[in-house]
């Protein structure tokens, strides 16, 4: 009687299945979140209600539990969920289905024989949402809303390894706002922040969703151009240069012009890591600055 009360009131989903995958118990939590009542599903095969579970991985785990008495775990990071249930409250805007951490184990009779297995289902949507927010905060520049240097070092290494493996093109732009110190000195740091945000908006509007714009530090940015050879990257850089210098910036009724210089570097067989590609892009940017600013340069042009 006591265990029955716990079974029904615990804030965790609990399911008992026999060897034929027939549902023997379906607690109140499962009924509430699945919108399937205990009377409706008890005595029926689980796969009639959840056919997506009738797959080799799930069945192998069931056999392992029923045959050897093992315990099995279904991690949210690997599976996201077992039972497709709607997440609660505002989390429905973030997840299509409730994020679940599940455990499967054996249930033995008085003789120690395994007759059934149980499934416990825990809603971890709030935890996953919080973890995603922490990751996002660690990867995003709070002023401009683009990626930060932490993200860049990890992502650029991934892109380099991917392109080296599959022989794909990869280019990197290093971007610097010309005479940015003069903007801060003349119009104030609020205006400088305004310029940083407007420039990132204009660049973001021009690059592809598969590219990555990063605030590298201060008034310097990088842009990872995936699947892009040198000539195409140079054209992109020139388009970005033009979109910045073609329209004046207006801050509190004050209009002024700003330009950027860009260095272009592309991955080749001599680039083995992030630092080598960054050095090439930085050298190209220095060349663009030496050429008079508001220009685009690469290491061979």
C-alpha cells in the first residue's frame, strides 16, 4: 500500500514492462505528461502507443536487463528523450519534446527470477536549458551579439580538421576598424559601442548562415568562411569593405564615416593549426593597413 502511494505520487515517470513488452504499471506522472491514462495503456503492448521505441537499440537493452539483470541508462545527451512528451510551460518554445534522462532495470520475484523490467523517466528539460544558456553565454560577445574568441578557437580548429580531412576549402578574414580610437576620442565610448554593433549587423547581413563572425578583441573581428577558396573569400571581403564605407553612421544626429581593412587567408597544406592560419590573416591585415586602410589584402596579392 505504501509503495503504491509512492509509485503514484513521485515526481518521476515509472513504467513496468513484462517480457512481451506489455505495460503492467503506468504511474500518474506518465499519465499526466503522456496524456495516456493508466487504464488505457495497462495490459497493452508499449509499442502500440510508442512505435518509435520498437528499434534495435531499445530492444537490445531490454533483453540485457531481462536476461542478465543489467541496468541500462539512456542519457539525454545521446538520446534527448525516450517518450515524446510535450515539455512543460515556457520550455515548449525551446524544445519540441521534453528532455529526459531514463534508467532501465530488472524486477525480480520472490525466487530471485527476473519477471519484469522497470523504466524511470526524469524530466531534465530545465537543466538542459540552463546548460545551453551557460554555453551560449560563454561563446557570445555581449556587446555585439556575435561569437567571441572562446568560440572561435574551438570552431576554427574543428573547421580546419574537417577541411583537411575532406580536402575542402576554408578561408579566414581578419577585420579591423580603421582609426577606431579616433571615434572614441571624438564622439565618446557610447558612440564607439554603437559603431561596433552597427558594423557587426552590416557584416552579418552579408555573410551566409554557414559562416561565423567573431569579435576577436576590441575593434578587431574575424570571419570564418566555410567552403570558400581564396578568390571567393577576397570577393566577400571586398563586398564587406564596401558595405561599411558606402553608408555613413549616424549617432545622436551626428553623421560620420567609418571604414574597415581586411586580411584574407586560406587554408593550405602548410597550415596545421589555428595559429598558423591566424598568423597569415594577421599578416594580410597588416598589409592592408600599410596600403592605406579601407583596403583588402591577402598574403599573395
